[in-house]
C-alpha cells in the first residue's frame, strides 16, 4: 500500500459525514504497531547489546574466547579496545574487543 492511498483512506469523506472515528482507529492501529515493533525488535536488540557490552568489560587474561571469524584462542592481554589472543604456541595476535563473540567458561569442577 503506498502513502498516497493511505492518506486518502485516513482523510474524512468530502461530504462531511462521519469519518472522525476512522481517524481515531487509524491512530490506535499505528500506536499498536509501534508498540509491537518496540517490544519485538528494538527492546531485545538493546538487551543483547547491553549483554555484549558486559561481556566485553568482563574479559580478562586467561579466558578462552571465540572470535567472529571462528578462531579459538586464549586471552594473553587486555587493553582498552584491543585484546591480545594466543591462538597457538608462540603465536599471539591482536584483535578488536568487538570481534569476540563468545567467552568460553569452564565449570569450576572441571578446572584443575
């Protein structure tokens, strides 16, 4: 449905009869669509961003991480925006903190 068709449907009839109720129902419909959009799309995305930010702040040396490219490694150093990741013996690479997608945490009973 294009914008022009919507404007004609939302406007009151030219003869002046009724039509006021249709504008109110249209506004209620759009309000409900905006509310659904907020609760189904925007709010979950904001929560996910907040969780990822907390994850980035909690990274410390020795954590095992998975990077966005699928590379696995162990954090060897942490700076403000850069993480030094050891991917193999004597191989350390610098990555942006944002490229870390998962921090692999082992259960306390399994660590020895």
